[in-house]
C-alpha cells in the first residue's frame, strides 16, 4: 500500500468523523430547543376554568319536532 493512498484514507475518515460529530451536535441542539418549546406549550395549556353560570343553566336541551 502506498503512503499517499493511506494518507488519503485517513483524511477521508477524519472528515467523515468530523461531519458525524457536527450532525450529532446539531441533533442535540435541535432536541433541546424542541424540549424547551414543548415545556412552554404545556405551561400555556392550563386547565379550563369552571364556568360561572348558574347550576341549572345548560343542563337540559329542549327539542320540538
């Protein structure tokens, strides 16, 4: 095996490893941003308040045919 081909292979593998590391860091950052966005959405989704209507209002429906 020639030295130039070995150097080329090492360089190619190093570039692939650097690319994989950059992709992994980007994925981690994306997941962190999504988690923080979901957290704010969950906090914003407060339970619906109990209606302040009288207790007899809205309990029955009158139908005429």
